[in-house]
């Protein structure tokens, strides 16, 4: 399976823009709405809390569950492996960029963006470390005197 490309678009979205993107092969995944709330602080209806799916997961096509995002999971796996090597965040960022991984926004990784992923790595760590992919890598590298560079 190839890489998934994502873009975010802000501002007014017209029907022509939607049709143009669909013609180019894009699929509309989400729409985010906002409105001004009167100064009294009383909204006409309650505002639901909203959070993006954690890095490594995406909203499933049924819009009710989260499923793994293969590309983001590969980036998490590589990030975990590089951090375990105990290198500086700048090295981790450079290596992720060299391997072609990008942030969810499509940007290059920076030491700060790697650092900001630490809570996600802590959360996803047990799943990553229990994965078959991690176990295979661990077996391949047992007995080596230097950490792997994958």
C-alpha cells in the first residue's frame, strides 16, 4: 500500500473546490465548523469537545471508531527506535526526515516536534513494544554491539 497524502484547507469551501479535489483523486474526510458565540457566553446549543485523533490513528470510514494509520505508525516505530538509541532530538528529527516521514501537517520533523510526540510515544509505547514488527526488529538486532539504524 502506498503512502497516504493529506492536506488541510482553511477558509470557505465551495462546491467547485470540492469537485476539483475529487477529480484530482482526493477524498473528503472531515469538515470542521465554527461560529461566533454571543458575548453573554450562552451558546444556542452546547459545543461538543473536539480533539484530533492521536498520531498513529485516524477516524475509520464508519466515523465511529479509530483505526491504525500505517504511515504514522511506521513513523512512531522509527521514532521509538531512535529515541531508545539515546540520541538527541535533533538526530531523531534528521533521521525521520531522511527516511521520508513527515508530521501530520506534512511538515519536516524538528527537535521540538519530536519532543512534543513524547506523550504520544508513552501512550502508544506498550502497543508498539508488543507489536510483531518490534519483536522482529528486536530479534534481528540481538547480539549487535551498536543500536540499529533502520
